[in-house]
C-alpha cells in the first residue's frame, strides 16, 4: 500500500461518497499546474489533527515526478488502477481517518 495521504476540506457529502464507493475522484488540475488531464490530487502524509478531511492509502503508486508533498494520480499515461470516467480520474482508496463537520 502507498500512503498515508490526505485530502482537505472536502464537503461532507463528498466524504460520504468516498466512504461508500471506496473511490477518490479528481478533475483536471487548475491554477499553476493547469492541465486537461483528469487527475486525483492529495497531500503526502497524515491528516493534521486540527484539519477537516480524510486520510487514506491506496494500492496505486502516485505519478512519477509529482511535486513531493502533493502526490497525483493521472489517467495519462494509462496505468493499472487509475480509471477515467468522463472528466474524472478515479482510484480505489482505503480510508484510515476522517474528520467531517456537518
């Protein structure tokens, strides 16, 4: 398994969908790393104790050459364990910890 990784500030309904499906989804990056390639994005390491979000691990290694503290899983080049569903990339995850504010 690879991880732990974490995501911050996903809305409660998104966290519920992640828990139900066991999948983490991502759209193409915007801003400084803008791309048209669907990509799951996260942060390296454990979920900070004061943060709202999820901590997870996955069987899929992050993209080669990602920013060290910001792992990504892109649909191109095609790799095992990363699926493309329209404008979304998807990976299977195992949630280790969650913090939700309703």
